[in-house]
């Protein structure tokens, strides 16, 4: 066999081996992210991180500081957490394709103690957990009715907006912790 033909045969053999290996990995559900659903796994990881920062903040701040706000025109520490609880329900209810069991501002109006706010927040996180746990790349792409009168979009949009919302308000809480001379959860050594 001429040298050029051997090179072509070797290249074809290598390509066939690589294709077989790759198809075997795909059949096992393996990807660069380690699962067959790398997009939903990334969304889930974002949720777990944001959820942890908010939940740890709720637990870390002393009850005496739940009424603290740096200026009159912003929410108190506790109101931010109560607001997050209400919004969690709206985003995750949209993802589930159901009506939210709670109004957006319900907890801001009704939960006034640390215990009540922490419970409302924990319950809202549990309500959302199921959506993030069950999410796969196929269901992430399904079109849903979005909250707040927004146009229909992929289920992933509602869930990523929820993560963004948690992160936005975690940024507020970090400032409140720093003003009070406390180290926020994400800055503490684990």
C-alpha cells in the first residue's frame, strides 16, 4: 500500500475510533459538564449558590438588624428577604405552569419577625427546589407563560431570572452586613 493510502487509512481508523468513543460517552449521558444535561446542570448550580447565599444571610443576621435599612428609601434587611420569598413563588410558579400560591408582596406585609421571614423564605426555596431538581435540557427549552406579563419564553428564562433576582438582592444584603460590621456569608471561610 502506498504511503498516502496508509495515511488515509490510519486517519480513517483514528476518526472511527474517536467517533465510537464519543458515541459511547453520549450513550452513557456524558458531556463536558459531566451529565447529559449541561445547560440545566449549570442553571441548577447557579440556583444552589444563590440559594445558599440568601439562606445563610437570613440565618446569619441577628434579629435586631432585620429592621435595619441604610436610608429611608430602601427596604429593610428583613423586607428584602420577604420580598425574595414572594418573588421565588412567582418565578417558580411560572416555571411549573401554575398560579403562584402567594402574592408578590404577601410576605413583606405579613412576615415581620426573623422567624416568620426565615420560614417564608425556606418554604419558597423548597417550592422552587423541585423545579430546579427536575430540570433537564429538554424541559429548560420548553415555552412557558412568564410572570409579570412578560412574553412567553423558555422555562430556563424564568429560572435564570429567579437566580439573577436572588443574586441582585444578595448584593443588597452584603452592603447591609458590611455597614453593620459583619462579614457576609460568601466572604466567610468555609
